[in-house]
């Protein structure tokens, strides 16, 4: 035996102990590093904002000061004067105002004024002719600048006359054209700030970032290295420089010599310059690396501690299993030669222990199910006393369910269609499906299991006290669902009989009989229905009933004359008469037996041979009729089983019989036309039914009996009027008329003339 279970416990315990610690450590590191990185980034942005604020304050001050000086009367007067010896006072006042701009706060070291129209330039050195100045061409170029006010980066060393006092290679100059209120500009004010002064304002203690200022063209204006001034970031070797449009500040990553840098910038809304800080990613991540190493050591320590705890606890958990496996191996004497784990040993042992128990439980469950079904069948059949019912209910654990019911009913479900061609297996599947469907529709707390009794599916249902008021609604919903689902999924129609409500299980047999009695009334309905015993209970009482004798005689006559369509129509009328609401089901069945007797007697009295389509054995005929379940089945059975075969049998002998009877009736008319003859008298003379003879006569002559008699007498009268001298009265008497006036009216009605007129007309011809 291998200690594989202990090894698994160690492995699983180690994984369960280590993985959460590692996940927490990684999460803590990521969060801490992210927060540290964000803090450093925010510090960079704050430094940039502070530098921008300090420099922009100086530039704004210089700009406002220049604007104030330009708009003074002194400046306006100086721009219109050539500044000769007589204008010394104006010049002194002008220099006084310009000197005020040169202070520590403004960082301005030189302010010069140029008037090209009056040809003079004023600097810290003094007043001179502009066209004689050594930097005349440089200053004239300032007049071509596109804007009236602009900040320019100037190379101080490129001017012949110093523009700043400080030893700084570059100057940042504010150049403003004058006069401000005129379109044509002929004057300039130039305030020069050493770039070194701006650079000094950008220095930050303990700050290793590269700080710089870019102009609107993204060229370096201020940098710690003067040699880089005027270059771009691309010129310095940076790649991945992407400025975000219309963003006042931002940050992006770029590369230099395969090393990553973070560029943080702020865009000035005053000058359009970009204040930039470039930081190495190594410096940015230095704090994160410290956090990472600290997290690693903490996680490693926790993993070691958790592994030690897992080892101790797994050992303690494994000891009982080890003892159990050792005892199992001792009892089996180590017969198994294969290497098995502890779990396999225990599993095989448990399988051996419970295999017999499992088989026993399966057999008990099967027998218990069959026993319960038998109990329900015998309960409905009334084989138990009240005490036996209570004992069985407790045995099958139904006492709690039945005690909760305040009212119970029995449902008897009958399948309308009889599947005669269905095999045994198909029948079993159909009955199984129907039973399961019924049990699924009615909730389990409201029913016992459904059982088949003969060909009826019987279900006992109950409602709780809180559902008592909705009993009728629940029964309606259940029965309608059963009918609809059976039709939808099994393509069968079912009718359901429902008993009256009862409270004790001892009344279940009576309720079962009530439900079956209700189901027998299915014959009175055209479609499959749900019939409640309480609805038909009043109809069970004896009531006056009149059998439709006239319809029966007409039906028999239609069969005898082989009129199939009329026979089927008359049977439909007979069936409707039978199924009236006041007719009890017993009367319906008695009427069906009576009609069958009449049809069999009709068949036998006419001496017909039994054909293949008409196999009539009285015992089987009655049994078949009593099994009919619906009006549709009754209609189809009578038509197919009796009426159509009888009509076909009579049809075979009708032609010869009709001619023979018609001839006899014609002879009777010729021999008795002088009497008051009727169809009934003729039928009595010939020993036939009057209605039957009427149909036969009309079939043979195309006329009714009375019409033929009237026509025969008329023809006789015409013949006597023409060929004899008999009086009208004599002719009327010989033709059977008691009153000659009746004869005259009848004759005139047909011919349009009286007998006397008719004789005169014929004699005249």
C-alpha cells in the first residue's frame, strides 16, 4: 500500500495554502506599485505646474509692464519726436520708465526702444541713430514678425552690441510693435530676459529629471545644456513622441537608446510653450521594485509557514485512515497482489459491504411500489375496512398528506379512441405516458399515485383547507390540462368522470363508482368532456320518456328501400332524440338495444343471407354496443356495423321486388277505382307497410299513389265523355265520387273545363 492519500493531502494542502498567499501577494504588489507609480507621476505633474506657474508669473508681469509703458503719454510723445538735444526731457522720462522694468522680479536686464521713422534707438548704453547701429539689420527683421507681440529666443552672442548683461548665451525677448493703435508699425520695444535666469527658476533640489521648455514649434527654448537649445526631442534621439491635441497637460512614454522614459508636459495658455519633465522608467519604478522585493519575502515566509501547518494537519488527518486501511488489509490477509491506494482499498471494501444491501433495497422499492399500486386498486374496489385503510395509509407514509386534505375526489379517465391495431408494447408505452402526464399535471401534494383499473385510469386528489374555496377551480384546471395535454402530445381524446367530494378514505369506493357512473353519461355529449357526478345526479331519477317510434319506422323503411343517405340522416335524427338532456343514460342504452332488435328482426324477416360485411351474432352485437363511449362512436358503429350492410343487402333484391309490388298496386287501382280507395287500404290488402308501399310505388311510376289514382280516374272520365252517352252524374258515381259536384270541380281544376264543356268541344271536333 502506498501512502498516496497523504502525499495528495500534502500537495493539495500546499496548493491551497500557497496559491491564495501568492495571489494576495501579487495583488498587493500590483496595487502598491500602481499607487507608488501614480504618486511619483503626480509629483512630476505638480513640479511642472509649479515651474510653469513661477515662470508664467514673471512673463505675465513683463508683458503687462511693457503694455503699460507702451500706452503712456511719454512713449506716445517719444515716438513722434526725433529725440534731439531739445527732447532731452522726453528721453529722460522715457528711460526712467524703462529702467523700472529692469528688476529682480521681472528678470529683465535690457529694455530697448526703436523708432525707425525718427531713426533712433534707446538702450541701456544710451541714445543713438538707428541706421548707424551695428545690429540694424537684426532689429529691422523684427518688424517682419507676424504678430504685434511675440516671445522670441535670441542668440545673445550673435549681436554686436550686448542685449543682456549676464554671461548667458541666449536671451528670451518680448518684442512688441508700436504704436499699438495704428496699423502701420514703426516702433519696437524689446525686453530681454537671460535664458539662464529662466533656467535657474526651473532648478529643483534632489530632482534628477530633465526639465525643459519647448516653444510653439516644439523646439527647445530652455534647457540645462545650452547646446541643446533650438533642437527638438527627435533631434535628441527620442522616439514615440506623440502630443495629444487640444490637451492642456498630459503624459506619454517614449524611447531613447532602448530605454523607456516618461514625458510629462503642461501646455501654457499664455505663451503656447510646453513645460516638460522627462523621467527614466528605472527611476519611476525604483520604489515599485522595493515594494516588490518586500512583498516577495513576506509571501515566501507565509508559504513556508503554511506548508509547515499543512504537514502537521495532514499527518493528523491521515492517521485514522491509515489505521482503517491496516485493519481492512488484516481481514483480507493481504490477498490482493495489486498496488492500491488507501481510497481504492476503502472503496472496494465498502462496495462489498453495500452491494447486497443495494440489491435488497432495489427489490424492496419495487415490491413496495407494486404493493402500493395494489392497495390503491383494492381501495377503489372496496376491499378494505376503515381500520385496514388507516393501517395501510400509515404503512405507505400517506397519513400526513391525507390528514392535510379537507376534501377529496376521485377522477376516472377514459381514453376515447380504441387502438385495436396497437401492439402490446405500444399499448404499454401509451398507458405509461398517460399515467406520467396525469401525475405531472396534478401537484404531488394534492394526489395519490394514479392506477389503471381495467381500462380506466383512476386518480384520487385532495385539496388543503386553505384551498377549499378554490376546489372547483382546481378540479377544472387539472381536468382541462389533462384533456389538452393528452390531445396535444398523445393525439388522443379523453373523457373524465369526477365524483362528489368526500372527507374520509373509507368513502373512496363509493366515489370511484360515482365517477364511473358520471363517465357513462359521456354518450350524451358530442365531444370529449369532463362530467361531474353532482351535475348528473338528478338525471338518474326515473323520468317520463317517449321512444321515437315514428323515426324508427321511417329509418326501417329507408333501409328496406335501400336509401342509404336517407337512412343515415334518419339515424342521426333518432340519435339526437335519444341524447336529449332529460333522457337518462339507462333509457339511452335501452333504446339502443331496442333499435338493434328491430334491425335484426328486419334482417331476419326478409330472409336475407348473411354477407361478409354483415356478420350478426346477437351476443357480440349487444356487447359491442354497450362498449360504445361517445356519440361519435355510436354514429360510426351503427352506420358501419348495421345500417350500411343492411342497405346493401336490401339493395340487391330491391329492383325485382319494387316492380312486382308496383304491378300489384296498379292492378289494385284498376280493379277498385270505382271505390274510395286509399294507400292504407292497398297496404292492408297487399300486407305491406303503407310508407314502404308509397316509396315503392313512387320509385316504380314516378308519381305518388293518390296522384296516380286521380290521373287514372281523370283519364277514364275523359274516355267515357267522348265515347259514351253516360251522364256526368253517372260517371261521377262509377268513378267513386259521392257527390257529382266534387267530380266537376276536380275535372275543371285539371282541364280548365267542366265535363259538359269538355264533351261538347270533343263532339264539335
